[in-house]
C-alpha cells in the first residue's frame, strides 16, 4: 500500500477530502480522519474499535497475522528466554534495556515501595471472606488514590514516575493480602531480600506456623508468565486506563478501572474461565459435545482461551506457555489430566473447519491457568496474576500518554432513540 493520501468524495455534495496516511515504524497504514467531521460533516462508525487506532505508541508491536509480539522492538520469545520480569518492566517503562546500575536502582525502587499503609489492610478486612479477589483488587487499588491524592499531581513527571513504581511494587502485596483475607490467614509483609516473584510467592503461601521454602521452579515459572502478560498494546483494559487517564484522573483510579476491565471473561477473566471450562468438559470423550456447543450460534458457550481480536494466527505467548506447561509440571512432579485434555481440545479445534475458517487459535489464557494451578494458585486468583503483570503495561501506557497529553477521550454515537416529543403529565399517562 502506498503512502499517498486517500481521497474520499461525498457523492451527494460532490465535496472531496484528502485523508492523510499515517505510517508507523511498522504495521498497517492508518487513515487520519481528524478533519472528516469538520469538512464533510460525517462521523465514523466502528463498534468495538475493530478498525480504529486510538493513539500512537512506541511501546508494543503486534502483527496478528504473523503471530508477532514485541516489546520496544524485542521479540517476546527472546525476552521470555533471556530476560526477567523486572528487567522487562524497566524496558516497557523507559524504552531501553537497563544498564547494570539502572537495573539496580530500579530494582531497589520497586522493592522498597512494596509495603502498603496499614490502614489498607483494615480496608481489605472489611470485605466478606468469599469476595472475588478481582473485585477486591479493583476496590483496594482504587482506594490508593485516597491515600496518595494530595501528593499526586498527574502533570508532575516526578509524581508520575513515583506512582508508576509504587503501583508495580504494591500490586503483589495487595493481591496476596486479598488472598490471605479469603483464607483467614494473617497478613504476610513483603520480604525485601527476596526477588519480585519469590516475594510474591512468600506473601501468598507462607504461614506463621511453618517455615516456607520458595521453590525456584515456581518463582521462575511465575516470572515467565509475568513477562508474557506485561503488555499487549491497546487491549480493552489498557484502552480503559488511557481513557480514564485522558481526563486527568489520579493514576491509582486509572489502574483500578483497568483492573475492572480486565476482569471480564472476554479479556483477562478468560484464564479462570478456561480452567472452569476444562473441569466442566471433564474428559476427552466429551470434547465433541462441547465443540458442537462452541460452534452453535444459539448456544452462548464459547471455547474459552480461543480466538483473539488481533491474532489470526497462533498467539506467540500461547506457544511459549504451552511449552513451559510441560516443563513446569514435569519439574514440579505434577501430573494434571487437564493438560492432556487441553492439548486434545486444541488439536481437535485446530483441525475443525469452523475454527480454521475463522482463524481461531489458542490465546495466552488457554494454558496459563494450568501452570498457575500447578503452582498452587486457586482459580479465582488467575486473573489477579494477569493484573499484577499487566500493571507494568498499564502504567507504561499511562506514562506515555501523560508525557504527550492528547485531548480527552470522547467517542461519539449514532443516536437511535426517540426524536423530540413533549412531556406528558403523570395524570395523563
Ligand atoms: N469459541 C467459538 N467461537 C468463537 C470464539 C470462541 N472462543 N471466538 C470467536 N468465535 C467466533 C465468533 O462467534 C465469530 O463467529 P461468526 O463470524 O460466525 O459470527 C467469529 O469467531 C469472530 O469472533 P468475534 O467475536 O467477532 O471476535 P472478537 O474479535 O470480537 O472477539 C474474543 C475476540 C477474544 C473476545 C473472542 O474470540 C472470545 O470470546 N474468545 C473467548 C474468550 C477468550 O479467550 N478471551 C481471551 C482473549 S486473549 C487475552 C486477553 O485479551 O485478555
């Protein structure tokens, strides 16, 4: 495709308009429709934003057709193999891999902000014991805005940088506290001598009565999953964070909104839904029945962990997690029949004409739950894991937007309600 502007003509008025083509460093050409309404009087209609770029960004690149995902230019496969979550966090936030001293300074900062105000624990203890942890996370992270409101000016770069580090540091502490509240265990404070994932495992699973030994296989597996979930350009939760951020809202409130968006089963909630689905299917012999349900337009059942708005090829994250699943389960000595069931389901789906024609492949959520389960995480915590990792992406995108503020996000609509009519007194209705 060329970079020449596209000329559109309104046949009714014979008026024409040149729409400039915006080219990024990679990816499809994009038409700039900024002047369309002003010049021709038309809005554009794109429900689900399937054909709309909402911003420019330097952070993450996806080629859905080829199954490519890169953070700041680095292929996800290389980062998964060679990097760590903390290093990836630095990369996403600042655009470059850190030198030794930069890494140490960053690691120090996100380690020494891990504690939360004791009053926050009081807040958590106010929830019912069986509250869903994602509901708690949205509430508790949002409440951080109350703790830091007066000292947080989103226009101040130093304040923004501090909020970003605080959020990355405190998310595991809050997540573990939500879980422990459900379990009825006392709060476990962060141990700063541990690394990011070890510390989280310790806060999740240690109990005062027993020494807790961190399994390095578990810490490494968690680190890998966090790398793979760290960012995914303008997905629903990230777009939510950006939209809320465009109003100048407090960043903790922006991230709470992102958590709420992530929770839905069409988005991050799918990892929990996949495990529930696999349990529901129960046995390989039931796969044909559920495949038929997934293909039936009148049945709301969908194959969870399958399909993606952008990937029309194997999600590269799913390939890495599928591989890791075998290794982690082997290393931990876990034999989970759900892995075999998931692989059989994948095999059948990938050969099925319905899935082939629609280019529906396993996505990041298809296999991740099996690893989380092997590490001892309950199903209800799966999306919380996603939220911890994605916080890095959310704050990176929020920082990028805050550095070059755009106008407030404000979509338009096609109004289909009643046209003007006169008010009728209640006695006459
Ligand atoms: N099972 C059965 N049919 C499906 C599925 C599925 N998982 N996904 C899409 N389809 C069908 C859909 O019914 C439609 O068929 P038709 O053309 O006959 O109407 C076609 O494929 C296109 O689907 P769509 O709903 O228009 O696609 P979308 O881009 O709007 O939705 C999606 C993408 C991820 C929400 C969807 O594929 C889905 O619901 N998948 C299951 C939930 C899931 O795994 N979500 C996690 C996504 S990846 C991680 C993340 O984003 O957090």
